[in-house]
C-alpha cells in the first residue's frame, strides 16, 4: 500500500506550509513519487496482460522496487516439446504524459545497446535464472545453443492519455520500432493502455488496488 501511495503526506504538508525553498523541493519529490508509482503500477498491469496473452510461457516477476533500471522483464516461450526455446521477449513498460519523447529518448537507445551486445552478460544471467524454473530444460545449455540471437523479440507497452491519439490510433508513439529493432513484424509487439488522463487514471486505479488489499487483509 505504501508503494501505491503518492505523494507522501509530509510533502503535501510542506507544499502548504513550508518555506519557499521547502515548497520547491516538495514539488519535485511529489512529481517524482507520482511518476515512480505510476511506472510501478503499470508494469504490473502489463505483466498481467502478458500472462493472459501467453498463459503457457515463463516470465520474470515484475519489479518490486520503484524506478528499477533495465528492461522490465522477459518472457520465454518453449516449443511444443517443452525442451527448446521458441522465443525470448524483452519487455519495456512506460507510463507517460509524453510517451513519444520518452520512447525515442529511452527505449530505442536501450534496444540499441541490446542489439550491439553491450548487455549480453546481464541478460544471459537473468535468462539462466528464469530458465532454472522450467522443468526438463538445462538453462545454461539452452541459452548457449540459441545465444538468443535468432529467438529475440521485443515488447513495448505504454500507458498514456487519450490526448496522444492521432488519426484514431497511437502508432506514432512507436514510430521507428522497425528500424531500431529490425526482425520480422511478428518479433515486435507494441500496446497502449489509454486513459482520459493517465496520471489521474493510474492514481484512481492505485486507490482501488489499495482498497482491495485492505479487503483481502481482513479475510
């Protein structure tokens, strides 16, 4: 519940009665806390959506800390035999009032570092850890065999406002995905969760989740 609550009550008090300097610092912390809360919440929403879409896959759990760095998760899908990797999907989730700018400045360069092999050690370590939970598969052997080059895919999910819709869609937000990531169209997945107002929408959802947690805790 603490992670879903933003801003902090202390900062609200400072914004009302603090010195001018204290108010400015409180404003910055309030803005940052809301962005971090929304990012954490949307990452979990995206994880649920991926689980529903790919119920038989193996997925890393969502981050438990706000503002964690790096890719937000991996999805591993096996072939019909359950012994070989069919595809590995790297997931990036963003909640933003200005998603196009964020995608261009953050996500596309991140994918670029992946394609250049700059983060292979980090990614392969995470994949081996995830594959240890998969029965009938040797994680190190499986990763070595594919070296994830031919089975690598990317999934970008965005929460934003309806004001970002252009010509009836949100395609402009992920413009350049093909040139950055390459591969076949099937290897690139993008999705948008629109709210009338993204910050208010996620704040309302966070409040609903908090109430649900309280309900569960009373059972």
